[in-house]
C-alpha cells in the first residue's frame, strides 16, 4: 500500500510540474531587432509588338518567374505590363532583357511608386 501512495504522490508532482512548465514556459531568448523591409516598387511598362492575348499571357508568366517580382499583370488591350517588385532582389534592366527575349519592344516606362515608398 505504501508503494501505491508513493506512486500517486509522484504522479501528482509530475503533473503539477508539467502544468507549471506548460503555463509559464521556459525563458525565451530576447528577439533581435527586425530589419525594416523596403517597400516594393511599382512600374508600368509600355510594350510594342503584342499581337494576341496569348502573347500577353506568355509574357506575364515569364515576368512572374523573375525572382523578386511580386506581381506582374500584362494587358494586351492596353499594351502594358504592370509590375510590382523588390528593388533589392531584381534589377529593373532585367525586365527590358526579358521583354526583348520574348520578341517585344519596350516603348516607355511610367513609375507608379517611388523606391522606398508608395504614392
């Protein structure tokens, strides 16, 4: 009988310690300051040479595949590509190369956002 009493007391202590650890947890290390992320830049590119909706869709998929591009929408009707990208991850001159490699010509750029902030 004494053995059972010891086991019951031991289990109660184990449950109490487990509950205290669960509730209060172990001390957490202090978090390091989070580096501020620069906002994305938005730009609209005027594109010449798109003959159909499939051309626009193919170019849109190619632009979206570039690392650092957050959003790419190509409009056949407007002959434009609206891009949102991380300036730290991608060089904007890459867009001109991708557009030229796809068989189109970049005819102009309209900035919608400023580097470091949106309008």
